[in-house]
């Protein structure tokens, strides 16, 4: 049953990218879109394989829905807002790249950089998941799992490496898909991401023993030497 749910979860994750990209495009003849979807599939399967042996409990948690018992109302709103703005980014980028063409397309160097940023984002998120068995998709105090502060690996550099990976992803996607207006639309996703980081940081300071001291040691939340 677990592996069936895992397979469905992988399919859902890929569909989460593919549908908002190809439906607004009105065509399947979009090689950049297919490269992105293939990258998502490879990255997702690779992460699951890498985590399956020693992090099954984490995978079980991340298969749960985005609204859960014990999750603060503010996080329910922020998480759903984050999903909405991200899906909106994919839809808008697809529309601009295939139909609107509001600005000139990024050159080969800029668009290739976008794909590199996407790959780096996946790697950053995977390293965060591998290091932190408590990196679930919702903000809550996991008392039943004896949650503790993790300060090793990427968590010794920034407090939110998964969000750092997400930041690279939302910046990279519009560039790879050749849409500068999409890059501007990414600001909405990044703003929501920052709001959730602020809320999550405050929640963990209140609820998780040792997080205050960790936040003093690791000063940067998202981007080293910046914030």
C-alpha cells in the first residue's frame, strides 16, 4: 500500500507541473515544457529512491494532504496561498511563452541558466530532506515523532534549505521557459514564501526546544549573507 501511495504521489507531483503548463499552452509541441516535466519526474523519482531506505517515515508524512490536524490556521492559509501562487506562476508563464509574448524572450544563456537553477533547486531541497527527518510539508510540532532541532548539513548554512531550493526553482522556471513576465510573476510566490518562513520561524521558536539557540547560531534563513 505504501509503494502504491508513493507511486500515486509521484504521479501527482508531475501532474502538478504538467497540467498548468500544457493546458494553457494549448499544445503538446513545446519541447522546453517537456524538458521541465521530465526534470521534475527524474528529480522526484531520484529523491524518493534516495529517501526510501532510511527516511520512510518522512515520505509517509509528506504524502499527507496540505491541511492536517494540529496545523495552525495561519499555516493552512499560507500553504494554500503558496500552492495557488505557484500554480498561477506556471499558468501565467505558459500563457506568456506560448500565446502572449509580452516581452522579448530570454537569450540562450539566460534560459540555460534557468534550467541550471531548477536542477540546483531540486538538489538543495533533496539535501534538506535527507538531512532532516522532520521536514514535513506542514508547520506543526511533531511531538509524536519526538521532533528535535536539526543543525547539520545544509541546515548549518541556512535555516530553511527546502525553501532555498524552492526559491531557485521559481526563479529558474520562467527563465527556462523563456518568459521574463513569468520572472516578474515569481515575486508573488517568493513573497508568500517569505511570509511562511517568518511564520514558521516564530512557531518553532515558541514550540520547539532548542530552536532559539539554533537561530542564533545560524543567522540566515534563506540566502547566505543576505537574509
